[in-house]
C-alpha cells in the first residue's frame, strides 16, 4: 500500500509505502487505543456522572446498570431456588432416616433423651412442640441465602445429633449380642439328657443326693462344644469329676464339663460358642460314658436347663431357640 503526499503545484511529491504487516499492526493498535479510550470515558465520565447525578448521562448509566443488576439477581435467585429444592429433598430424606433411626434405637433400648445433645438441640424445622408434620415441599418464592444457610446449619446439627444416637444404638445392640454369646444357652452335646438337676438316688450309694448338673448320655469320643464364649480357667483332674474343664464366661458365670475322655483346650484359651473343647468319656466318679454339665453363678450351682431354654436375641429381631 502506497500513500502520495503533495504540497502545491511545484512541490515534490512524497511516497509512503506500507506492507500488510505494518497495516495490520497499525489497525490493531488503533483498536486497542479505541478500547482504552472508551474505558477511560466510561470510567471517568459515565461513572462520575452516575455518582454526581448529571442530568442525562446519569439516567442512562443507571438504566443500564439496573438491567445488569436485575439479570444478576434473576440468575442468583434461580440458583437459590435450586438450592432450596435440594434442601427440601434432603429434609424429606432426613424424615425417612429419622423413622429408621427411631426403630433401630427402639430395638437397642436407646431413647434420644439419653443423649445430652438431644436434650439441648432440636431437629430441623421443629417447632416448640414436636407435632406431626408433612406435605409436599414448596420453596419460598424468594429464598434468601441467609435462610438457606440457617437450614443447612439445622440439618448439620440434626445429622450430628442422630449420628451420635445411632452410634449409641449400635453399641447397645453389640453389647446385647455379646451378652447373649456369653450366656451358656447352647447344648454342649448333641445327645439326650439322662439325668436332670435336683435330688435323685445316688447311682453308687442309692441314697438321696443333689445332682448339681445335667447328664448327657453319649458314646465315648462324642464332641463336647462350649455352651458359650469364654476363657478356659481349668483343665485339671478331679477325683469326683474326672477330667474337668471349666470355662469362665464373665460376670460370675462359669460352666463345667466333667468326666471327659480328652480335653482339647488349655488354660488361658479363649473359646467361642460351639467350639469343640473336649470329648465325652467316663473319667472320675462315673458309671458310664456321659457328660456332666454344670452352670455356676458366683460359685452357686444353677439348673443348666434354665439357661439352655433361653432364647438368643440377635440384631434384626430374629431369635434362635437353643435345642434341649
């Protein structure tokens, strides 16, 4: 591109030549200059006019700004409404979870009042009295950010409170299950009871005497299993009981397995309910192969039939009846 510059009829003509790159650079610089100029005009003139209240310019600026603010508020309100719907859905799910939590807590024997936090804090959207509530969720037309934050704080408080409650319920259920595992309610031998607890004629002397346990008639070598979980405390030979196995189940509860042929555990072993611990024999004061089974509470002999007749309650509400 060439530009001719002349001055008068007798003056010499000057020629300026520009390449495409130079022309493109010049155009770009001109555009940048216009943008900077327009920004400066907007900043120093229109904004100043809006602040100082110039007659015409300030009204135009306010009109443009008002439209921008309205659009921003509309977008923000749409986002807030979407968040409010989500909060409503969370509240509906929490109502369902609360019902489940109450059922689980009832099974565990735990009440919300058992927690100090439950007495001090209230559930989300709860009034002075905890009355029945429900119905479809219809969000406010103009839900504010502060309202959503308050609802989220209430949901968080409720979640923390009921998480503690469910943790306590789980702990109680575990304690109940553990207690049931430590009660000798499983028959030690899969065999019929030949002689029960109470007074009977002594098989050696024929005189009335107290029989302190249950006799299970079984062949020699028949497996003997722990009636409950516990710790082995004795495997000694006894003049009356023969090879005697004793298991401590805690809380003063002990079981004895007498006249065994062989003991398969040693002192200090931790055994589980139903674990193989010995074999039926006829050692000690015995007329034939059988298992003499005793249950003691704080050293006092009890009727084992009362324990074997108990039901083991397990989490979930199912029960298993011990065989006799």
